[in-house]
C-alpha cells in the first residue's frame, strides 16, 4: 500500500455516489448486558449507507477522560462525513472509570468489535473490513484495540467469544499512550489541566483521569500503567496501519504521547502516519479536519515497511481519513 499521498490531503469533495446517500440508522443496540443496570457503556449506534454489497465499517468511540459512558456521542457527525463514501459507522460506548476499572474498557471495545462481526450480515457490514477511530481517551481505546487484537489473555468476557477482535486500520486522535511520561511534557506547567479537573498534581494526581481508570495513583502502580499502554503491545506481532493526529498545543494530552506511539510503530516496522498540527489544541476533531486556523502549518510523517518519508506540509481534511480507509480496507 502506498504511503499517504498528496491526494490524501486534498480538500474533501463528494464522491460521485455521495449524492443522495441513504442511511439506515439503528440506535441503542446492546452488544452486552448493561453493567451496571441502566448504564450506557454497552450500547452502540449504527449508521449504515444503503448498498447492494456489504460495506466496510468504522468503529468510533469518543473521549471523556474515561469519566463517562458516552463514547457513541458524536458518531452521527462522523457518519455524516464517512457514509457518503460508502463506510458504515458504529458509535460505541464503553464503561466509565466509575463503573469499572481497566482492563474493563478494553474488554468492552473488543466485545463490541466481536458483536459487530457476529451481526455483520444482519446489518450489511463486511466483517473482513473493520477500522477503529476515536479521540482523546477514545484515541487510547482505538490504539489499545488495534495493538491487542486476538491476544487471548486480553479478550475478556464481554459479548460474543468466538469472532476475531482484530481491526484492519486505526485512526487515533490525540491519544494518551504512556501515562507516566505525560507530566514531563505538559504545557503551561499543567495549569489548565489542573484547573479543568480540579487537581493539584497533574496526571500524577490520585484523582486524575488516568489514576481513576487504573484505580491507583499512576506513580504508585507502574505495572498497571504498563498494562494500560498501547506501546507495551507493539512489536513481534501483526499490527494494523495507523493514521495519528495530534495538536502540538494540546494542554491536556501532550503531543509527545502521539510521537511516542509513532516512533514505536516505526521501530517495529509497522505502517504509520503522524499528522502534527502546531496550532491545534485538544481537538476537536472537526476543527482539525476543517478549520484553516487550526490546520495552519500542519505536516505529516509516514513510514511503510520500515522505510520513512520526509515530513511534508499537509492540509488534513476528512478526505485524508477517507483515503486512508479506502487504501487499508480494500
């Protein structure tokens, strides 16, 4: 497969078949029983374009610092961009850190992936062509699912047990990837992050989103931190291609987190592209792909089969994501 090309970063234009796209929307599908009862962490919504043939699927889960079971929120906006190009979108919620501790969140997303494969025929999905995408803690969910597909001890007991949990492509936006490395790279001495979350000790605070996810202050439980890092699982096994986006002015998840992920993928010889946006903060995704001020000065680095291309200026758009999906989900 070719590296991300100039065509991949051209302004988005509707595909010929995009005009008048009809979409079947099915909401509140339970991929597993609610835990706890009445919660939304095991629900998903489907947005499937009408097609005579099964369509590829992009699984989307939005971020909340793991503090809400609302991952399917915003999937309708993602679907509005991807459905016209023939991609179905599944907005998937996973449990919050107040409802369950890691690795429950990983078990949830993998249970949803397996459920979608089991039910692919019912909803006209192609079970061989699945990608995953998310932002912030949803970017972490994306990366973790992508690098741990079909590892038996990390499959969990959520949803169907038999199908593969592997995905064929991953698009994380500003994902946390190495919790103990975050504080050293925080902008503004972590003031904005501390103020937003009511903390005093940045990500190392016992009340930080990462500490709540693991159920312990991250500095006091390095083994749990290692288990919750996608970097831990890269190397020595098949990993799908990655397209990573991160703002260099992000005050919540430092830009270095995506650079660590990209470097680890490159070192292991996996296909990856990192799109860096010097002016962008902590998203949102829509601005990173549509707003000229946010995208100013953006550049991309790519590697394929261990061979890297020089950094080059780009203007990231939703067409960038579409082209990546088209190339990887053939």
